[in-house]
C-alpha cells in the first residue's frame, strides 16, 4: 500500500486543459511550490477511471519561467540536457 508523502505545499493550483491533438481526453496541469528540497515522484491511482482503453499517464515536465521587474524582457535562451542543446527560444 502506498503512503501519502508528507509534503507541505505553499501553493497548489490544478487546472484542466483540452488536448489539442486528440479527440478525447484532457490534460490536468498541477502547479505547486514547496519549501521541501526533495519531494519524490508523483504517482496516480487510476483505479476509478473508466472508459474504453482508459488510462492515466504522468509525464515529467520542465517549466521555464522568465521574469523581469518591468516589461522589458528581450532576447532568447537555450535548454541544455545531457550534452544536447535546443535552438534559440525567443520571447
């Protein structure tokens, strides 16, 4: 039996989005912050999901947030992972 993680979230927001490239299904976006340094992996209990070939998937996601004190953000950035680099990602 899985135990609940003892994580205290300082913020938690859950929103539902349509999946644009699929006829059926939705994407649940969960945004959170915590003061914990390590929280472990999220797991989903989909025992109560029904439907033809119904499944729940959890995908790792990278969220990049750019901020500025005034509305003057310009330029681009790149993401590096395992020796690979994206092209420029512009504002």
